[in-house]
């Protein structure tokens, strides 16, 4: 398996209303970047949602990294939140498994910090192993100091990389529509990683146009720079329509013990609302 992990991500194209008269600092840019333009132009021409996708991208407001944004709106999981309609945002773990040279693990298995231990434990049967790799049907997104925004089921060797203020600012300025280049370390001549939008969206084809195509809830786990990035990108996901405007956003806070208790309680509530994990037959 290549050291450059790959993962399958989905993009959400549901349309949503944008709050009227946004602050001047968040007004839509009149000119999209070349990468944003190419993202729209690459969509199939003969589809009804091509125009709607372009309109959704134009609704995404840029975010000033110097602004403090807190979208936390709830402290309990709502009855309608399930693992199918809730996104879990996790800061990468500082403590990682030490793998043999050339060996890889999924990120959900690689990180050994206390919050990740709580995540794996309380996911219950929504977390399982396949040929030594940890997998989950819950939608867990990681903010990594090396990879940026990626899936918890992506593969990686053991690494050490911290999310600095400079890296956080880069992610916020780029936003959800820019393809990631691992903070300038990738040779983009041969391509780049996915956009944060493709990793953080719920459905590949939300143009079924039913309410609920966006996330109905979000859990945020991470402090300092991680939380700053998550909140900025969440604001853009709401603009785009990938997160429902009235979706509860829960954020862990306090000491590590308090945060572990909060996360465990919320995950247990999601399990109660979701029922057994619909694992594919080949897993067992």
C-alpha cells in the first residue's frame, strides 16, 4: 500500500439559504480562484445540478483567519441525530502507534490519544477491524498536522507533524473548495489531495433535493488551532448547504476528563438513536 494514502470521499451538492446581509469580511469573493473554477468546470455538462453546484460554490463566503468563530449551538445530541446524519470532527492524536517501517494503519487506529480511545470504545459495533485495519461506518473526519482535512479511514505510516497557527491559517484561507497539498509538501504536478468539501460532505448526489441531504448534526473535538479551523470550515459548509442551517453543533470543552465524558455521552446517544451498525457481510 502506498505511503500516500487514498480515501473515498463524497461531495454534497444540496442547496441552502445563506443568512442575509453577512458581515463585510465574509462577503462572497467576486472572483473565484483558478482551482475553485476548475472544480466547477470539471462537473458533467449535461446535468441539472451543474448550475446548482456552481451557485452553491459562489455562496461560500471567505473567512478571515483573525476572526473568532464559535458555532456551538447545543450540548446534547438531539433525537434525530444518528451516525448516518452526524459528522464527527476530531483533532489528530499527538500519541501514535509506532509501526514497522513501511507499514500503515488507518488513522482511526493509528492515534492512541485519550480522545481517540474514547471514540473507538463508544462507537461500539460502529467500529470494527478488517485484516488489522480499524474501520467505521460513522463519518469521522480528522484534522491532521500533516494531511490537513482527511477521513479517519485513510491510511498512513507513523508520522509527527503539529498543526501550527500558520498551517491553520492556510487551511482557513483556502477554505472548503481548494484542493489540499499537505501544506505545500506535495508535488502538485502529479495532482493534489481532495478538497475539504469532498471529505466533509454527506452525500455524493444530494441533488435529490430533499431536506436532510446536509448533516443534521456535528460533533467537534479539538481545541486551539484545531477548533479554529473546524469552526471556519463549518461556517462555509453551512453556506454551501453541506450542513443544515439548524443542525445542532456540539463542541467538547473543559479538561480532558470532561471532554472524554462529553464525547462518550454523545456517542452513546448516537448509538441509541442509530441501532446496530449495518456492517457488510464480508466483514465477519
